[in-house]
């Protein structure tokens, strides 16, 4: 039994079915996908969470495991140039997987940086290879064995003993390049001054493998996985909310749905955040409460249907503050909305016109915010403040996008994310990824107290992001097999 139809749950269900289990997946919402869901309104379609696909090899391997070709289920559209970063002083920097374009952009920011750029890419490639070959995909519970899977010279290259910001500083003098490549830290629950240098693999991975949009948007990929799951024999049941996970003694016995139906099953995989599962779903009176992991920030997401296409913006844009360290500190340490709000805007219809009516634009804005436990349940003032800051910043950069251009608007705060998808405390990206929050230090993908209870998703190993939870589904299936077969 898989509880929750996010990407991790779908991946786990597919892999378990392929290994000979009879799998049923229960999803409380009408649609599968979890964070990667869809809103449809007045001809506009919005991907609710992830807005691009990276590491396409991960998805190809999932289909190949089932003896299928990914291209028979979905088409990928390249997004290149991929992301444009903007600073308040009008400096901009655009990423591209085409090396000549990338070099040109980097030289525009920092003259003579080409050699250092190539050194950075070579260094990050080593980290990436060592990480995926020896660390990321292993169900190793022993920290010492996990670390010692790397040779001393390999470990020395991983950059784990200093920050991502310092690691980037080895190659780039320009604060703009360091801030652009370091901005990925926010999605891992930290700042580039706090997360280890190992995570230079994040910008490298996007540059090496490109960024993509599935035909039909990210939800087109969810539909492809849903079809794959059905094709291999997984039973999918939507609008079937689980009220509790039943236990007897120290063993799972099944689940109880919200309508009171008991479904017996000796193995349950929860795709709900680990701390949310343990706090809200697990019916085990003698269960010893686990320490709550440090969580990534929440987000306010704005979905806008715009009356025209002439915004002056590309597919993906990230607006960074003039003082990133202060803004990260306000968000991560002071746990408040930063004075200079960083935010992300995606115009998916620039790449996939079917996302909006002809001549109009489907826009998605994401702004990082504190968790519900720090801010509270009332987000109306925060939404008003965020929209003011977003529109002020867009106007500052001369974009043709104002409040008067919005035909359709939907707003999700951390409360909606928590209530609809079981995100603990409204955390958008699951548990954080500091040095001792990865690998065997992260919440295990099985419960150490309740036999037969397993986990998959952003709060367990290997981590957050679409490729990681897809890989996590395979790892959880392997863990189940190691315990019961």
C-alpha cells in the first residue's frame, strides 16, 4: 500500500509492482502528482510546483526499468537559455547549456573568467560523479561506511568541509556569479554560506543535462508516470484519503480511510512528509516521538493568467536582492519575509503555448517565506506584501507586467500546501540538506520502530527535487525487498 500519489509515491509503486508486489496507491486528491499538480482556470493551465525538469536520465531509467521508452509516454522540450538572474542594479546573467553562450555570459560579468569556469565545471563534474556513483543511491545506514565508500582523494574533492559560497569563491571573483550559482541553496533549506560546497553539483547538473519542459507542462510528466503505473499493474485510487496507518504491537497492519474503511496490508509506504506521517497518520500509542528535522522554508505561490504575451520576460527568471547574505539571514535565521524579497517567475506558455489561451500568458511566481510555526495561519497580510514587492521589482526592471494585466489569479500559501499535500509545517521542499542532514544522517526510508512502514519523498533519502524523489522511490522499493524477500 502506498499512501500519497506524489512523484516519489508513484516511483515507489512502479518499482514495487515490477518486483512482484501487488500495489495499491491511495491519493486523497482528485489528481496525482503531489507538489507537481495542476490548476486549470478559464483556459489557463498552471503547474503548481516544479516548473522545469532536470536530470532527464533519471526519468528515462524509470521507464526503462519497466521495459518502456520514455519517448512513448512524453516529449521533452528544451528550455535554453534556461534561467536569467536579475539584480536591482540592472545586472543580469543568463544560464545556457550551450557552452559558447555560457562563456559569453560569464565573461560579460567577469572578464577573463573562462578558464576558471571550465575548472569549475570539471571540479563539479567530479563531485557529481562521485556523489551519484557512491553516495546518493545507496541505502547505507552506517555513516562511517557511507563516507568510506569514497577514497581519501575523492573525499578531499567533495568540498564538504567548507560552505558552498566559499567553494564557488575558489573559481569566481564576481559576487554576481557566486550568488547566481549559490542561489540553489534556498531550495535545500539553507543559504550558500551554510550549506556544504558539495552542492556545487546543482548548477553543474542543470548545465550538463539541460533544463526541459514536458509537452503539456510538468503535469504532462505526471500523466506519463500515471499511465506507466497503470500499465505495469499498479491500482490507483484517487479521492481516497487515509485517516490513519494501523499498527499492532510494533508492526503495520494496514490503513483506515476517512470513510472508515479498513484495508489490511503488511507493508505501507508513506509519501506524506516523514514528520507529518508520524505526527498525524501513525496510529501507534507506544511510538516514541522522533526529533523533528530542520525543514526547508515555505513558499507563497501566485498563479496569474495574463491578458497579453508582451511581458518582456523569458521562460524562467530569478530576481535576487542586492544583499543576498542579509536576505538569506532574514529568511533562514530570523525566519521572516526578507526586506529585499528574492522571487522566481516562470512563464511556461513561452515554451509550451498550450498552457494559455492564444495571445495570453500563463505565469507562476514563487516567493520563499517562513514556516507556518513561525508566521502563523493568517497569510493575507503576507500575500499583500509579497505582491507589492514583486510588482515594484518588475516595474523597476521595466517589464510589461502589472496587476492590471491579471485576468485570472490563484494564490497558495504554506497553509494550502500543508492542507492539500501533507507538507509538514508548510515546508515547500521537505527536510533541509545541511552536512549532517544527508545520506545516513537523513530520516531513513523505513521506520525503525514499526516493522512494515516505509517512507518516500522529499523528507527522506536521498532528498528533495523531482529527480531525487524518483530515485528515492527506487531506493525505498529496494529497501522493502531487502527486508521481506
